C-alpha cells in the first residue's frame, strides 16, 4: 500500500485524536495534523528510536502476533486512550496504526446487550 501521498481529510482535521501509521519496520507512513503536533513530523522516519526498549518490544510483539494494545494515560490534566492495532494488506500484517484520543476525566460507560 502506498501511503506516500495519502489524503484523509476527515482524519487530517481531527482536533482531539492523533493518528499515526507505520510499516513493519516502524517507519511512519502517515500522520494526521494532531499526530504531528504531538510527536513532530515523523513522516518517512523510524519511530523506534523515540521509544523505550519496553515499548519497542511491545511494538514488535504487536507486529509479530497481530494483536492489539490499548491503555489510558494522563499527562497533566489531559487524559488519553491509546489504541494500537495492526493494519493489513490482504491477510498479512503490514504495520501498525495508533489512535491517541483525548478523553474527559469523567467518562460514562454503558453496557449494551
């Protein structure tokens, strides 16, 4: 998949959700505006040097197993949901996508059945 000239107007303009897409080597293929604001312009560069050894192990596990990693973080007053998942070409994992969504301090939870 060619991400070099990807255009995603709805994703580019999300104000409270950073979207970052990388290939199997951790090279960033796409960032929306919010991702660039938070992480700097990483397009075409490896994100691996920006991560700790523990984080690199998690990234490698997600790519190898096709599993998902999700958690919440807090930086100052800002809370975020981090959701990392593989993206595919056909049946093969081709990299990872990370969504970093700003969430309110109090968030309702609904059980629907």
